[in-house]
């Protein structure tokens, strides 16, 4: 029920996803009469199961208040399916704040994690894909939180992207160890002491798309600015009629699908509010891949190993 073009885009995307991830069982969550009518209109009345949810958290709703005041919303019910082991992953193009609140209130933050983060994806000029954390969940952070972003991003790169020893870089305004804000300087000292990551030091804005780092660590404010600036490159090229390019295509949010929340007890993907059916389908495909990786269990195991 979430997104600017919901629920039609979500239903069409879910139907499209059947060809992308034929082994996955996709469940629609929302107002059943409306969704059933859409499935009928699209010529697939019995193609997807529907779990009814009376309420909808609107994009303008306050995340925390809406989640508590609308316990029968599609977002709340969707998280309930994961908690009850009736679903392996949950994705939505709805209210981002409500998705974060739902993940933390219902699934809970993994023990030992200070703050979950949202991961964004960065295309590399050599054809690979990198990950950037955080891209919007935590605008203001402390050095110890940045260390965990580095560790969470490294685990994602390893277990979901398949990079054996991910290179982790700290976003800064210079390569020298002493550069940057007080936060960046303190984070550098803390990250380089972590035995769980391969830290390559500071990286600059010009290094976002090269192979210097597989994982880019930054606060949510900076990460969100970088992510949306990258998305604008694709939009500008499209507006100017520039020929398609495989690198720039990866900056198209429709191809990415969504951003995972890392650090909670479950597999959760947040989609773009403007999600089209193609974006929804790719978000479902990404959710399937995240669930198959069992990343949250890998995070728990890593924390336990370090504690022991």
C-alpha cells in the first residue's frame, strides 16, 4: 500500500517478480478488496496470496505515532509476518521512517548493535558493485557507531555481494589520517582497530566509483546526499537523451529496487517512494537474495565470535 503509485505499481511489480524470482512466494499485504480487484483487472485473480490489513501509513504520517496508532497498517502487519515466521523478508516503498520504526520495534535491533543502518549501492567502473553505509537512517552518529557501520557493511559485501575480503574506506575530505571533522578523525582511529574489517583508510568523493573501497562508511546525512546526487546523474542523462550505458544504468533506482536495513533481526528492504512496477520487482528480487544470505544471523555470529 506504500509508494506514490500504490497499490497498482506494487501489484504489477509483484506479478512481474514471478519471472525474476520464480522460486519465491510473494505475498501482498494490504486492503484485500482493493488488491483482489486489481489482480482481477490485471488478469491474475489467483496469482498471489493476500494478507488483509485495514490501515495505511501515509507518507506524511509521523513514523513513530503512525506505527503505534495504526497497528493494522500494511507495514505493521508485514513486519508481523516476519516475526511469526510466516515470511522470510519484508519490503515496501512506503513511509521510510515507519519502516525503520517497524523494523526496530517489531524485529528488534540485533543485540550488540547500537544503531541499524540503511545500505545504498554504488556501481564501480570495473563492473562490480559496492555498498555505502549509512545512507539516511542516522544523520548524527558517534565514532563507535561508525565502526559498526563499517563492520555491517563489510558483512553485507561479503555474504550478499560475494566479496571475500571487502575493502572498507571512510568517506572524508582528504586521504591523510588527520583530515576531516572531529567525528571523521575519531572514527578513523576506531575503525582501524577493528579486527573484523579490512580498512584501507580515508577515501574522497572522487573514489566513490573506483575500486579503492568496496564498502564506503559515512554518516547518514552525507551518505544520503551522495546517493541522491548519484541518482541525479542517471536522470540528467535520460533527460538529455544520452545513449544508455551499463554503468549509469546502475544509478537508476528502478534497477536497484531498494535499500536494506542492516542490524535488525530479519531481512527488510525499503523501496523508493516513486517505485514503478519494475522497481518493485527488483526490490522483491533483492529481498529474496537478502533472505537467502541469512545476513542477520551472520551478523549475530560475528558479534558472538568477537565477544568470545
